[in-house]
């Protein structure tokens, strides 16, 4: 069983499926790291956000990118996070339970950055 979620950019019909780490305690740090890296909030941005998540999660399974009509947005775990072009959560769809709070925000953010800084070197070095 996973801890599923979908992240969908507002006004777009493409989303990122997370099979693991779909709780707000992982998704919020993920979005904040994307903001720090200066990721564009457009079609390229959703791809880069998927890259950041994939670099952090590792492996060959557990993440996907597809059109929202093919994604399990009503997944009985964390539902769908709708984000704006600034990587802010503007809506939650299909949530059923309390927010997960298993991960410390600062530790999770640092773990995500540790997995990604080498791929976003110019940004992480302040250039």
C-alpha cells in the first residue's frame, strides 16, 4: 500500500503521481524546494518538479507523470494537490482524513535538497 497523491498545476491537465510520500509533510517541503530553485511555473515546471521528486524518492517506480484523466486523483490517501504557478497549494481535492505529520518540515526539506542540489548546482550555489 502506498501513501499516494497527485500534484496538479492549476489550469493544466497534467499531473505528477506520487505513490509514496504523498502527505503534506513531504509535498509542502517539495514545493518549497522548487521555489528556492526558481523553477518556472509552467509545463517545464511540472517536469522539473517531477525531477525533484524522483531524485529524492529514487528507484524506478513510485512516480509518474500523465494527463489528469489517467491519474488516480481520488486515491483514498492524500487526494490531489492543486498548485498555482508559484508552487503554492491553492486547492485540495479528494481528501478524506487528517493531514499526515510524520516528517519534520526542515529535515524533509533538507533531505530533498541533499538529493537535488547537485542537479541544480547553479541555484544552490547562489548563481
